[in-house]
């Protein structure tokens, strides 16, 4: 008690710049108790009585509803429910006039009342601490509570700051600084206890360090009522001097805490939450009594009504009904203001309904609020600047706004004007200054929106341009590589082909140029804090990869040039083969390592293909050894070994190795990996090798008649059987892949798309083998085939790799989830204990026979518990923050990558289609077919990417 | 019920620009009274005549521009210009001098710029400077203090039928400027040794100070401009006087001579042509004060209120850009033009 006394004796109240003292006119309405309002025949309930998304109707015309029944639910995160203020029948849902500056109609629920005033079953909770904060927020949300002081921001949002925000001060705004209005004044005088309970609920939700109520000193009765009601609890009553606009959110924060809310920020940024007393009252009714927000106290005042005073008005009551309830004199009435005379709106139509934010209706006579005199020129007297609570220079703002010089107006901080009207009130030239500011602000917002749109379009265009350039370069590089390979094939055994490294170089140059441009764009975007800087960065990364790829192609082309020397000596050929194979292997290993380091999805695949290559190289080495061993011993053709068969086998092996490499490369490309180019290059090497071998085989066949015919050495196994086995394996692998992909899709794993693509490829593979089998069957006796034994090895690790990747994330998340839950429980417990202890202390304080020591003990206990709760809360905050950051980073990155991939796939598809179109007439059947199949593959890829993107977007939407 | 719709706020103060201006006119009355006591009826005649000329020129011009005459005359701004110029003119001024000055002030310095609120220069001072440059002799002939001519003489002077020479004498500022540096001569001129400062003029200035304080008390003007003005005038005067009291007049003499108080409270405070923010006004007025001291001490004219005010009028927009207040929610004030 001593503490409380001490505190209330020295409350520090700060001051703010400017302010005015218009005639208060509160005596008109503050002397009579709050009386019930009328029960009109019809209530009109706008779906948007609050700031945010309109509510969604839950009823249809003709439905009978009971009092308190929810008839419209929140239409979004920032929205509020609507309840039937009395029982009756919904007669219409449609446009009705509402209070809106533009005089526009809006969609309203129309309720024909039946006079029975029949309640829906409802109940509150006696001890709100039994509910978790989340449940309480839900209760508030479903009770349709929105800020009752004027703005109408949904309260559930304001009291649900997120766990990471610490509330220093909870400020209860009971200033009511506008002339005429006395609704909060009467509410405090008559329902102080309920208000205090509401504030306690807010405290429980927000756990502020301090709770302050600010009341203007022109309401002595309300001040003493509130002081009486909150005796002994940790709520500080601060009496502020009467001055308009002390009740402005920023002003009351400054008055009570000395803090300034930074321009463009919310009070929460300085650890302050502001709530109106009326809102606190509504919260108590909703939580303790189970009554949703269906009525409010509205001041009916002005010389135009016979019985001015405060009325408990049902929401939706047309102002007309309220006026006749208060005994309006229609002849004397000239101006009808909803809200106060400083910031309220004039009503064009008395059919407009009372809504959640309607704190006052002024029925003013011409003498009371005369029409403003004609506007005179601004004499720059500076009176306006003297009273501006935002410390602006209204005369300069006016000057620039009038001249449409928005830039200068903004330089004078136009956007910080709170439209309080103090400047216009004092202006001796009666300039409607606020009107000018509203106009200029609207223009500024419009301009900003237009600018944003233009910027976005430009950035999009630039990014697209960069992408197209890069793709061109990439394509060029690929084309060159293909060309190179073709040429190599043609001039196989002839002299070394002239490698067109110049073209490749050019392509590489272009690619790196594109990359640099992209980097620049990204940097600029970042400097401008553009939204898509991350995207641009990703784009730059990708272009870098492209450039690297192009460079690698150049390198490889250079390497390949000497490699394609004519093969004369068998040992030499083998040597070369061994060299090529082992370098291909090394490349693959390197690529795999890199991929692993980058945590790429296909690292396992790369590793597998590296293994294949190694096996290949080893085999070749063994062969070489053998050949070397045989070379001196049998310079002539060895009768034991049929060279044709041997070559055939070798060709088969080489071409399957080539196929595996191509597959790996394609996949890598699809995933946009860095090492795709390397893989492609190694595939090319292998192809060249295979080609060489094929050529050799052809030659050998041509020479065959001279040697002993084939039947002498029959193949060790029936080729058909082997092919069958292969088909079986391939389709099993395909099926496994499909299953994995499906599972991944169900779990919405990131790599579902990749898996699906994989499965498709395997299917193609299986199909290929099937076709071959068919062919082999048809020509079985004629062509015995050599069976490469090792080609199927890579499949096994491939199928299992993605699964192990998918498993990483959920585990981590689950762990955190568990920790989070534990901390939450700890915090809830600590908080509850603290609250209990606090309540006990309060009870004890009120009792006379408790000793000071006992009180001190209890106080200490309370402090300790609070401390504990605070610690738990801080830990919780930290963890939640971490988790949030993680999730954000994660999903954000994924989405962007996916977007990029989808875009890339689409454009690759488009390019390919164009290329096909172009080549249709000029190219050979074969290349057309190749292109066609490529096109199909790309189409499938694009499809998959699109799907993945869509899914991710939807997911994100849910998260948000 | 036909309801008025309007934009908030729906209430406003009862006063208006006209009332504002009328307060300024009332506040000049003590000064006018002392001027009349010291120098005869000349100033009253000047003021009345100037008002007539101002109203007629304004009405004619408004008519030519097709504006509502009644509405614009009601703002009293033309009357204020006329009164201030009338007070500044010598009591010996003939009718045509006032006619030229006032009509030029109203038509050229105010209406041609677009009327009230649009004029960058103080119209009264534009008129004054025009006359000072065109008719330097007529503009510098003042009556010796306490040697007031009769009403009849004043009327004759006004009509231009009485030679001024017999009545005129030097002002304290003139006298000091002529004999600065000569200690014996300065001591021998009684006009320099009134109760507080120069004879006669000390009372005139005190009367304007009184009127000015009234304006501050009625919140018609704020203290920034008068305080800045007087500080700007007194500070260099004090320093110089401490260094060489024979060459330089003391600060009190400066503040109570010539148009100092009229300038500080009535002329520099013309809101339209002054800087507009609080800080801006301080800077603006301080510079006017300093400039007056410089011209009085080293320039070719005995007094310099008009020149200094006009020069600073020219700089007012610039000063405004660099003296914006710190807006709520901003860490520091904006500077510059913003473009
Ligand atoms: S109060 Fe009115 S006349 Fe005075 S400076 Fe402000 S806008 Fe201009
Ligand atoms: S309306 Fe804007 S400019 Fe005028 S006093 Fe209020 S905040 Fe200042």
C-alpha cells in the first residue's frame, strides 16, 4: 500500500509540443448515467466495422439469429467477428450507407429485430488465468473486439504481439481529449471494476513491466473511481493536463513515458501497447461474462438533441433511431458529426449505423458549429506551427501541398501529420489545412504505389534480360560442345580435329559478362532495399555457375583436342583410354566432392557415377596390363582371343559408361548444379572413347573374314537372358524410384521434383532396355551380344540417396519443437505461479491483520516468481526467434530456388521449342528426333518444376 | 434536415486574419501618441492619409483583377501596411511623398506579387526604400524633438506650402554619426543626452516596445523576432562600445533610437515576409539586428531598418529550409530544400 501511495504521489508526466484548448463542451452529456439505447426495428451491421479484412457472413437472408450469435466470422488474420446485437431475422445482406468520408455504401448485414432480445447460450470463465494466452486471444478474436477509441484495429492482433516482443508499458488510454465526448468518462465512473478486470486480462496476456492509465484532469470523478477500483494492484493512474490532442496514441505515449514512436513505426517498437478503456471493458465482458461485442457506450450530444447523454447503443443502430431516442429537433440540426468535432466525420445521411468505433454523435445547431468562414490567404503567422503536436510546419506543408510539390511536402514530413486538426483549428485564415494534407498524402501514396510498380517491372525486365543472355551463352557453349563432339566423331581416325575453342571462349566470355551484370543488378537492388534482391542474388549465383560451366567447356575442349589422336598401337590406345577414363573418374570425384560440400541433393548420384567411372578405368587398366603382357609374347593375332568379340564387349561397356555419364550430367543440369558442365564433358570424353571403339569394331569386322569366324568362341551367356535380367532390373529401379518420389511428394519433401525426374529417366532407361530386348528377340540368332556386367551398379545407391537426405530436416525440427514445448510449459507454469502469488499478496495487502514482515516475504516471493517467469519467457523468446528465423530462411530460400528453377525450365523449354522449329526443315531426321526427345524431357522437367513451385507457394501461404 | 458535410476539424477559433491585423494596428497607438507629442500632428496626418491611399489603391487593383473588394479589404493587411509606412515617414512629409510610397507598396510590392501572403518583401519597407532612394532629402528631414509644430503648421507641411528647413533638425542617430570619434562634440550635443538615450526618440521607442509587448501577450507575435532583432543589434554594439565608446554608440542608445523598436516588434515581425519556423525567425531577426548595427556604424545612412529587413526577406525562404524543427518521431530535423 505504501508503495502504491508513493507511486501515485510522484507520477511523472511529460509534455508534448503544441496542442490546443478548444471549449470542452463535456458538461452537456457527462452529468447523467449511461442509459439504455433504443431497440430499433432494424439493425444495419457493416461487415467492415474495423480496420482490416471485412468479416465473412455466416448467415443468409431469412435466417433467424439469437442475441450474441456470431453472424460473421473474421475474414482474415486482421479482422473481427460480428455478432447479432439482439434476436431477430436476417432480412438482407447488401449495400447500405455507412459512415465513410466518401459517402460510399458498403455491404451490411441487415437484421430485423423481433423484440424478444433472446440470448444465445453463452458463458464466461470465472478465472481467466485458467486459459492460456492463446485461448484468451482466441476468445477476444471471436468476441469481435476492435479498438473502441476510434481507429477500430482488431484487438486480438494488438494483444498477440508474438512471443519475441517484450512489452515495457501497457498504456490504457482514458484521456478522451476531444470536446463533447464523455463516453469513457461515464464508463469509468460507472464500470471501473469491470475496466480494471479487463486491464488485468490484458496484463496477463502481455505481461508488461508497467501498466499506466492516462486520464485528463477534467474528469475528477472518473479519476477517483478508477483509483478506488485499482487500489492495491500494479496499475498506475496518471493524470494528464487537459489539452487536445493528449489522447492521440503517440501523444499519450509521450505524455506517460517520454518515449517517441519513430516515424513509420508502431508503438510496439518502443515496447508500448496502447488500449482504450472501452476496449478493456469489452474484453472483460467477453472473457468473464462470455458476451461478445454487441453494444457500446456512445455519447449523444449537441444542442440539437433534447436529452443529451450517454447511451448503451446496440451496434448497427441507425443514427436516426438514436437521435429520435434522444429527442432531436430536426429543424435546429444542421451538422451531424460522428466522432468528435476535431477528428470526426460529418454524416450525410442519418440512416448510417452506429459501429464499434462510434464514440460520439454530435447533433449540432448552426450556432454551435457554424459553417467555416471563407478561406483567406495564409499569412504565415505560424500559429499552426505553434500548436502542431507533431512539431511540423503546417504552413509550409500547406504551401507545398497546394502547389502539388509533393517532394517538398514530404521533405517537411507530411507523412508524420496525425491529422489532429489543431492547426486548422487555430488558423486565423480558416484554411482547411487537414483537407490539404489528406489530399497530398493520398497523392504521395499513389505516387509511391506507381513507383513501386514501375521499379518492379524494371527489375523484372532486367533480371529476365540477364537470364536470357546467360541462357544464350549457355546454349552456345553447349552447341559448341556438341558440334565438337560431332566433328570428333566424323574425324575419328583422321588427323586431330581443329577444336573450335574460340567459339567456346566467346560463349564463356558472354556468360561471365552476364554474371557480372547480374551481380551489379543484385548489388543495386540491395542498395535500394528492393524486395527481390535475394532473387537477383540467386540469379547471379546461377549465372556464375553458367559462366563456370562455359569455362569448363573451354578447358575440356582444349584437353580433348590432343586426346583425339588417331589410334594406331593398341597399347597406346588403351593407354590413352586408361588416361581418359581415370581423368573422367577424377573429374567425377571432384564434382561429387564439391556437390557434397555444397550439400547438393545429387551428391550421392555423382558419387555413384564416379564409382562407375572408376570401375571402368580399372577395367581398362587391367586390360592394358594384359595387352602389355601379351604384346611382346604374341605380336600376331592371338588365336585364343577373338578380337571382334572383345571389341564388341568393349564397345558395349564404353557406351554404357557413356550413357551413365550422360544421365548424371543431365540430372545435374536439371538441378542447376555447378558441376553439370564437368559431367557433360566427362560424358563427351566417354562418348569419344566409345566411338573410337566402335570404329575399331567396324574395322575389325571388315577384317573379320581373314580371321577365324565367330562361332569358335560362343558368348558365355545367352544374351537374351541377360537382356531380360536387365529389363527386370531397370523396371524394378524405376518402380522403386516412383515409390520414393510419391512418398516424397506426400511428405512434400523438397526433392520430390528431383525424384520424379529421376523416376522418369529410369523409366526411359527401362523402356530402352525393353526395346533392345524386343529387338534382340527378333534377331536373336544373328547378333549375339556382349554383356557389360557393371553398368547397373549405380542404380542402387541412386535410389536410396534422396531418402537419406529427406530425413535430415524433420528430425531437427522435431527436436526444436520438443524444446519449445518444454519451455512454453515452464513459462506458463512460472507465470501462473507468479500471478497466484501476486493475487495472494494483493489479498494480504487488503487484510488488516497481516504484518509487514509477512507482506515483505510475500513480496519477495512474488518478485522471485516474476523473475523466474521472465527468465523462462526470455529463453522462450530466444528459441522462438531462432526457429522463426530458421524457418523463414529455409522456406524463403526454397521458394526462391524453386521459382528460379521453374522459370529456367520454362525458358529452356521455350528455347528448345524454338530451336526445333528452326531446325525442322534444315536438319537431318536424326537430329530432329534427338531434339524432339530433348524437348519432351524439358517439358516434363518444366511440368515438375511448375508443380513443385505451386506446392511450395501454397505451403508458404499456409505458413504466412 | 439538410446536413452540412465538411472535413474535420468542425470547429475553429473565432478570430480571423482581420482581427489579427487589427490587433497590430491597436498596438501601434502608444507609439503614434508619443510621436505626435514629440513631433506634432504630422505623423497622424501621414498615417490617416496613407490608410486612405492604401485602401483606394487596393480597391482599384482588386477591381482590376476582378476580386471581391469587400472580402479582401476586410483582412486589414493594406491598413497595416499603410499605418507602418505612415509611422516611418518623417512628420514633415508632403502628401505626394506618402501617396507615391504607399501606392507603390500596395500595388507593386503586394498586389503584383499576387496579394496577401504571396509577397516576398515587406510592402511598407519596399515603399520606404523607394522613397529614401528617390527623395533622400525629404525623407531625412525630421523635426527636433520637443519642438513640435502646431496643427496648422503640420497641415501646411502636408500640403507642401511650408518650407521644411525652418523646423527641421538632426536626429540623435544623425548627430552621433556626424560627430562620432569627437568626444567633446558628442558631449556638447544635448540631443544625445536624454534620460536614457537620444532625446525624444527614447520615448518613441519605449512606446513601441510597450505596444510590442502587448502583441506578444495577445499571442499575435512570438518573442522570437523581437528578441533576436534586439540581441543582434545590442550584442555587436556592446562589444564595439566597450572597445571604443567614442567611435561607437552604446547598446541602449542603439535600441532606443530611430526605428529600432518599431522595426523589432512591428516591421520585422511581418509574418508573410519573415522566416516561419521558430528557429528560423531567431536567425532571421538576429541577422537583421546585426545588419542594422553595421549600417548604422559604417554605412552611408543614419538608419537601416528598411534595408536590413528587405535583405533578410530575401533570405527568409533559405533560412526556412535550414531551420526546420525536429518532427516528432525523427531523430534530427530535416535540412535543405529536399530536392
Ligand atoms: S495558421 Fe493559417 S495563416 Fe497562419 S501560418 Fe498557419 S496556415 Fe498560415
Ligand atoms: S493536423 Fe497535422 S499538421 Fe496539423 S497540427 Fe495536427 S499533426 Fe500538425
